[in-house]
C-alpha cells in the first residue's frame, strides 16, 4: 500500500543517466549509418534513406525525453495509465485490419504510410505502468492469491497477444518484466517457483508447436549443420565478430554488411560493431549499458515512493533484458530472434519509446531521497546560521 503525506524536494536530474543515454543514442546513429548504407542503397536505391529516418526518430525521441524530464511522474497514475492500456489494446486490434503488416511470417507491424509501428514495443511499457499501478493500489495485496489475477490479467493478455503474432522473444521479455515487478512487490517465495515453472512450460510448449522454432534451437546447437540455410544468419554474425579481432577493421570497413548479413542495422548490429570496432569497441558498448543500467537501478532504489520504484525498475529491467538477449543472439548463445539493441538498433518505435522512457526515469531522479535529505539538512543549516546571525546582532 502506498504511503501518503510524504513529499520530496524537486532537485536536479541525474546527469550521468542523461549523458549515457545520449552517448549510446549517438553511437547508435553512427553505427546504423555504417551498417545500413549498403543495404539501404540496394533496397531503396538511396544509401541515406535508413539513416535519415533514424535521425528523425532520434530527434523526436530526444524531444519527448526532454518533455518527460519536466513532467512530474505522478501524472501518469490513474487515467493516463488506463488510456495507455486502451491505446495498446486498440493497436493490437488494428493488426487484424488492412493496415496490419505481415513480414517474414509475423503479423507484428502497423503500416502507417510514412513508417511502421510495433504494438508489442508499446505493450512493454504498458505492462510496466499497469503493474506499478496495481502494486501500489490501496486494498490490493500481491501476497494474496485472490488478488493475483488483478496483477496478471492485463499483462497476461498482452503476453498472449504478442505470442500469437508470433513473437515468442518479446512475449518472454513481457513475462520477465511482469514477473520481476511482481517479485520486488513482495510475493510469497513459494509462488516464485510456480511462476518460473509456468513460464518455462509455456516457452517449451510454444517452441514445440512451431517447427521453425525447433529448427532455430537445432541451429543454435549446430549452426554448421545447414550453413546456407537455417545457420546462414548465425554464421555470418559469428564471422563478423571473429574478423573484428581486438581493434576491429575500422569504422565503415565491415565486409559482412555487404549483403552477407541480413538486416545488419537491426537485430545483428552488435556483430557489425564487433567487426568494425573490435573487442575494445564491443566491450565499450557493454560498459556503457552496464553503467546506464546500474545507475537506473540506483535511481529505483532511492525513488521517492513505491510507484516510482516500480516504474524505474520496470524500464531498467526491460532495457537490461533486451540488451542481454540481443548480444547473446549475436554471439550464438541464444536462438536467432528479433530483439533490437536498445537505443542502438534501427527502429523508430523502439528508439522513440526507449528515449521517452528514459525521460521518465530522469524525471523520477529529480526526487531522489538522498538528494532530498541532503537538501533539507543544508536548508536547516542555513536557517540555523541566519538565526544565530540575528541573535549576535541583538
């Protein structure tokens, strides 16, 4: 239950999070251009088309991030969260209309004419806000079995909708986000194993009913069994990473992006980073993500209330999971899947929503309890010195 009556002084944003977010985004723009200009020229007869769209989305995302930094996070509670849930629900229904776009065997995109939109990206943040709302609602206890359905009803619906697209990897991330927020909300320890068992059973079942997923698992175990077929993409990614060495081939000098590695600016951009910037460059990207995620968890730990803690925790775990999955897929430690590298991979929906989310994190960082406490102490000291100064004059 949320405690009322507690107020914190609004201070400065966490500039380290802002710097890391902008730095990763700028690196992403550079790497998307490097990875995409050959593919863009071949597909659209314009080598700059993909990067121009990425820059437009980056500018839009930065503007939304700047706006979110200055909007008090408490405004999202109640009506706006419900509106977000209904909008997300509507976008999933629109997939069944003529504007629903079926690419590579998956009905995951909405064709808006000037760009495409992925409802599943919006669903991630909808689940975070819905869980934060539910876990801090008066009279609801996550430790009661009778209330469990109130936490899992909406997220569970979105998880199923995404799984039916089919998009198992994103539905897995949605499940992990919901489970993590439910876990830090204080569920009974005995329920943890039950939820994990349900998740594992669900994933295993969805893999077994789809032949292409079974093939991806077999390819993971032995990508050389079909080097020109199912193992082609994985092997090209491994070739790119291996050829990068310590220092890399140099920015723009990748060979695998020359129409060998499909969609190098999307799911396998980490392979291009490794090839062009080498082990040092890849390790630097990992370091930036670790620093950003660690800093965000610190903001969550010192958030002014439980609602803010759940919001920042959800956003952070989502970014951590996506980064980890994307990199593990690139090095063939997970089956090939369509999870972008946050703030780096090409994709308007993902980039804009991630930057907007970081703006919300930055706004919550203004109310950090540590800074608020130090501000109150400093104010008390100034007041004391003023009183003492007046007494000395008397």
